[in-house]
C-alpha cells in the first residue's frame, strides 16, 4: 500500500483534509495511508517571522512575536501532541490509515527518513503563509522540494492555494 507524507505545523482543518483527499485520490495507485509528520522545531529566524506577519498585515502578531520570548521545548511538544490528536481523528474520519511522527530537529532530514522507510509517493507540506520566506526560498518546504526525490506540494492551511 502506497503512503503519502503530510507535514504540518498546525492542526489540520476540513479544507486541509479535502486537499489531502484530492491528492490521494489522483495518485496512482490511490493513496490509502498517511504518515503525518509534526515537527516541533522549525527554525525560523525571528526577523523573518516578524516580516512575514507584517507582510500579511497582522500587526498584532508581529508585535507579539517581536516582544515575546521564544517558546520552550515543552511548549512545542505540548502543541505537537494537540496537533497530533486532532489531526489524527480528522484523517481517520476521512478513511485514511494514519501513522504519526512527532520529531524535533531538522524536519527535512526526518522527512527523508520517512519517505525512504514508507516508500512514500507524494509529500504535502501544510503551513500558514510565510510570504517573505517563500519569496526568498528560505523556508524548510523549499529544502524538502529540493531533496526528497518525490513530488512535494506546499499548501497554505485552510485554503486551496498552492505555494510555489
């Protein structure tokens, strides 16, 4: 049975599940299993994060980010557990067999090991918009597209929009 790797930084929503179903349906053979990767450490320079939020006109978030301390490992792990629980239920309800990996460290290296172990045929990375990082090709999704050896689709969470 062929699997698809799905990596996300936040809880999947109904639109994300519909997008995953569409991609899985048109794979040959159709994908029935999902390996969900939830990275707990996506190293994102603080300045780029603030610039992304300003580009999205989210001034409150930019202010909070600029004047707050970084989240600790425990906070990241707790958030990943919540993402795992909720997203797992949604994927199961959509008819997929689901395996979940919560991983710290370089998400692209973890993705490579999952792709090799599961014989994944496709990867989908679902993130919030990062306009500055995406424009400058500085995010981990661009690195994944360059190094996984399978098709990688970068989707914006809650939309049908594909990031290039």
